[in-house]
C-alpha cells in the first residue's frame, strides 16, 4: 500500500517507520522543515525512542520512507492517510482543535477517491463523525462512505517503547461505515504484528469496536481510569500520613486480592495522556464529578510534597532545595505536563532557592525550561525526587553534601544510602513517629 502519515512527532514517526518496516511505501508529512530534513537524512529528530534510530535509517535507505512538508506531494493517490497531529486542552477542559483542523483541511484539499483516512489522535467522543468527516467532505468535494472512508483508531503507546506497545496491545478501530471498518481492519492487520496474549478473552490483534464513538470513548475511558485510580491512591496516601500507616504496605496487601488494582501514589501525574484525556472526557461529560475531583487531587500533589518537605525540614526560606527529575517519568526525555513545574513553583513560594537535576537534560535545556541546573556533588539542604530515573537508585547522601531532608515523591531512592538525612515519601505515615523520635533524641 501507499501510506501517508500526517504528523511526524514522537508517535507519528515511529508509526511511519513501523508501516514502512512492514513492506509498504510511506510518505511522512510534517509542518516542520527541520523535522522533515532530519527524517529524510535518516536521523531521528528526538532522542529516547527505543530502536527508532536503527529502524529509521533502514527504511529511509531502502526508499520505503520519505518525508515532505507538501500535502500535494504526499496525499493524492494514497491508499491510507493516518493523522497523528496534536490536540491541546486548556485548564477548563476545552479542546483546541487548531492544529488538527489545519491538517484536516490540508488533507481534504488533496484527497482523492479510494483513500481511507484514519485518525489516531485522542479525541472527544463524536469528533470523528461530527467534525472530521464533514470537513473532509467540504474540502474535497467527495462523499464519506462512498468516495472515501473515515475511521478512528486511538494510539495506545508510551513514548520510549512505541514498537513494543504496538505488539503488546490490541489495535482498536471504529469507523463511520461497515466498508470503512473493513478497510481499517485490513490496513492495520497489514502493518502491525501482535504478541500472543493468554490474558485476553479474544486473540490479540485488530479489534473492531463497531463505531468511531466506541473507539473514541475506549481511549478516553482507559486513560481516565488511570487518572481516577491514581487520584484514589493519592487520597489513601494523604490519609495514611495522618494515621501512622505506610500506604505502600497497604496497597501491596490490597493488590494481593485479584479484584483490587490500586495504582501507586506520587508527586505528580504527567505526560501527554493521563493529565490531558480526563479533561477531554469532562468536555463530553461535564457532570463527571469523580473524574473532576481525581484530576484536582492529582494536580495538587506537588504542593502536598512541598508541604511534606516543610514538615520534615522546617523553614525553607533561604534554603537550597534540589528537585531530582525534570521529566514526567523516569527514562524518558519528555517534560509535557511534568510535575517539575508545579513542584519548583511550590518550593520557591516557600522562599527556597530551587535547583533542578535531570540526567537526560543538560544545563542549557534546563535553562530553556526556566530552571537553574544542579550538578551531582554540589551542596544543598534538601531534596525532592520528582522523576523515577533509574540513576537515582544509586545516589546517596554524599552526592548532595549537607542534605538533611528528603521527600521521595516516587519511592525510587535506596533509603539506606541516605543515613545523614531524614527521608520520607508520599504516603509514609511513619513520619510523625520518626519526627518525634528525632526530636526526643535531639533534646537528650
């Protein structure tokens, strides 16, 4: 098949490479000429995606993948056009379709009969049918369901492990017509390979959910579930701190029963998905108070972590505090909706000088994010762990000379390596007893 992928970002480019690796001819379209030039040269424009560099070089060298900024060069005559363009959401849960509207209109202007258009960007329920199909028809003069077909198939992958996730998870599709569904299933079965999954009720592969609305809701539901689950875990953690209980022990005990699947609490929920898609769900369902409350609880956790630090450290005014981790999660060079921003702001509000360390970001990159860089071995008074980079498991108190207080927001540190500091974690209810013991020892 001749396939066009619109949007060569952290999801779109690996998808284009996957399709090209599966024996098809792919043209990638992006508005950034710099991205297009790098892809055309076989150079990944962003680091951190496992095996992308090698696979990109192979498919570019073989001629299976090329890139352009010109829709007229990429769209006419293609069998399938896959749209993976960002959609943004504001704090009031209002989606900003600007970039997707522009991409859809550019696609429509070049659309030719026989093409399947598949949207993979996460959307509010009803968007594929009520927004994209009419715009494609208006811009092309063609009829959906007759001259071309439209489907929705949400991406279900995490950056850093896209190729593995494509194999691991069923590919969900929903179309606007039976023929569109048939075409979508046929397409995805030809470009994806799936791992066997004994834990599924039906074989892993392409699953037709029967409508675009069902596929749209499935993506919102699975990510909103995670946000609500983490919000509940954070409620448990905050309560555990008041009653002298370590919430980690409680959650481990609960999850030993097969009907309990409590997620882990933590300092923040970040990334492109979990903090964002519940807001899209709220746009569809504004009465979903459970979702709204969970989102608010998770958004408040950086401030809660700063409060924990004040509790164990005392006054933060004039103190130097290091935040470990700018990324939203360990091992990924991505700061979208990262908790680092609110954590730094909350600690700085207490009058502290705040420095940020991240093994994947250099000083210039941290400065571009608005942070002053910290370097391992420099003195500081306190530490907050914001991202669970594996490197931090090997850190010890001597790596931060003078440190006396640590809040581990991800439970990643080996506490035995920090004997000179008071180390606590979110949900560690033993904090009160340990502070009392420390006070008694100091007075003695």
